[in-house]
C-alpha cells in the first residue's frame, strides 16, 4: 500500500490483501508526519 503523506487527511476503501473484504483506511498527517492511522472492516 502506497500512502501520500502530502495530503493532510485521507480516507478511502480498499480490499484487504489477506481476506479480500473491504476495509476503510483513514490517515491524518501534519508536516508529512503520520498523526493517526485507522483501519475498520466494512461489514457487508
């Protein structure tokens, strides 16, 4: 997974590489430093 640290707040949905179920990934950066990283399963 490639992450662009020039964008301060990001949220996207991607398929898990292990189980292929969708997951929501939320990231927050400040001055190119990672402040928050959160991954949640999306139940179907």
